[in-house]
């Protein structure tokens, strides 16, 4: 137990020291106020400090990127060793899966051919789904309740705010900040990210909202009986014009009273590459990150037919 | 105690403070903020705010580690490194310095447990503030989501305080 010495508040008779302390106090109070004003401005108009934050991203993302390369290598070596260890059993299993997939491919080709013929008769135009850029997820906001991640491509590669980001296995999120060489993604698991989706089984429109803990809250747009089953898959519906339709989103793992909890199919930690695509409809590209329709009015949204 | 103080320790003669000892505390806070750049891709935000923890640990160790108003630029650096809304840490960290100045005036004596309690209260206030800011930013996370990072921060505080104490001894050449 130590007695706290008093000098911090009473610096003796020196005027200079007294003034110094006083101005220090005023400056700290000013710091609180300036911080609150800055915070208010950055909440009301998030694009105001875009240049500053973009520059900070450009400075810091290469550090995360190089560290990420190191961890990926270590991970790869560990996994690779494990694969050699287990090679014989894996080989047998892969042969079996390969034979199965060969059959499936033939079936899929037939369906594809049929689909092309049907589309030709309907004269549907294929939308080009050429990716804008491909990058790596290098870090995430593991200190915050918000779910953001940093991607290793930026406006120099053509990435712009509002563009959807996906991995091979499913949707990851959308771009909310860009630097020249890096950008920040709002993950679909963030509370502020609402993905218009539909059930792959039956095509029922639903809204998937992040829960902030790596899972999603899924609600049907129509009130009524809980339509979900554990194991159901969700894909994007294309409603709202931001996310292109038919990107896998999540799998239902648990039901609750009027909805369900789902886990994203794409894990940004595992995805080797993240693909930045154009917003589904050009209109969505002009408005910065258009918010999808709020879930409160339980009426059916006009769903667009997926291309 | 007296005996050990009288004892001549090896290698302490002619050893004063290190160069840049004045700036080392602030630099260590920025380094703590920069730990957010580690390539950890987490599903949930479970980790403590390491910059803030370092700041509180230094301030509880020494009232004069840096002038109190440095908290504002340090907070700005933290916001840019961590990616939180600009101004959040500027306001919060300045507030931490003010409230610890106030605590210095009000407490007559200090021990380890009181410092831990003070740190825990400040960490609770900071997590609650960040939770509010997230809600204003459109992400109204349920309140119990801040419990895991809060508990981890409070448990991590003695560790950070220990590191900061070692850094302090090193920078002063003791």
C-alpha cells in the first residue's frame, strides 16, 4: 500500500508549473470534445475522412499482408505434412469421390446444355460476372464488436466502395473503404450488413443479418410458420441490386421462434482468395453502399428473377 | 528491504535513462495499437483493446509518463491503426486521462487491487462506449456481446501492467 503523493494537483508556488498543469487540463478536455466532434462527423458522414483512412489502410495492410503470408506458409507446411502422413487413406477416398464427380459432371453438362437452349429461346441476356480484382483477406477487426476485414486490393486495382466480395465457397461481404492498395470489407457477419437472400430449397425470400459473432440471423420476409430446416442452404437473391444472385451465403444450423441462425459458407480465414465483383445492377454502383431494405415491414419485396 | 537497497547491484553504475526514454511510453502505446495489424481473422471481436490497455497501465504506473493531452493524438493513431470510427479513441483516451487525474486526487492510498479495480472500471466504460458507437453506426449488437472481450481485457490487464513495469525499468536504466 503506497500513499499517493499530492504534487500532481498542487505543484507548489511556481506560477509556471501551475499554468502548465492548468493548460494541460484544458488541452485534455479539448481532446475529449474534439474527439466527440470527430466521432459525430465520421458517424454522420463516413466518407468525410475517406482519404485519411484510405492512406492509413495503404500504410498498414502490407504489414498484415506479409505477416499473413508467413502464417499461411506455416499453416500450409503443417497441413501438407499431415496430408503425407495420411496419404494412402486419402488417396482411396479421393478416387472414390473422383469417380462420383465424373458422373455428376456429365449430368451437369446435360443440364447446362438444356439450360442454354432454354435461355436462348427466352432470349435472356447473360450478365457478365467478370471479377474486378482478386485479393487476399489479410486481417480483421478482432478487437471490436464490428466485423471488418482488410483486403489486399484497392482502388488501384479498380475496387470501389459498395462492390460485393466473395470467395469460391460463398459471399464474404462488401467494400466500405478503399485505399490505393488495400480496402476494408464489411463482413456479412457484421450487425450492419443485411443480405437479401432466398432459401435454395423453394426460393423463399429471406433477410440474413449478421450477429457479430460469426453467425447470421435469418428471417423470412413473410410472417407465418417458420419455414426453415436445419441444413437448409441460403443463396443471394439479387434483390436490392448490390449482391449478384445465386452466390452461396450460409447454412442454417439452429432454429428459433420466428427465424433461424445460420453459419456463413465462406470463412474469410480459410479462403485463399477473395474476389471483388461489380454490383449486380449499375444503379447500385453510383450510390455508396445502398442499404438493403429494412426487415421491419413484413411485406413481400419485389423479387427479381435471377439471371 | 534496507539491506537489499544498500547492496551494490552489478552493472548499475554509470547507467542512466536510455536515449528517447521520454518517448518510449507513448511509442509503446502506438505499438500496442499496432498489434491490431496481426493477421488474425476472427469470427468475433474477443480481443482486448491493446492500445488502451497499455495507455491505462502506463498512466496508473506514472502520472507523468506523457503530458495528459497526448492522449488525443495517441487515440487518433489508434483509430487509424485499428480502423474504428475516427474520433472514438480520441475522445475515450482523453476521458481516461481526465478520470485518472481525478482518481489521483480522490484516492488517499493505492495498492495493486485498487489499480486493477480502476482499470476494470475504465475498461467497462470503454467497452460500453464502443458498444454505443457501434449502435450509432448501425450495428446494434446485443449488450452481452461485450462481456467476453471485457472479461479478457480485465484478466489481461495485470499482464500488460507487468510488461509496462519492465519497460519502465528498462528505459530508466534501473
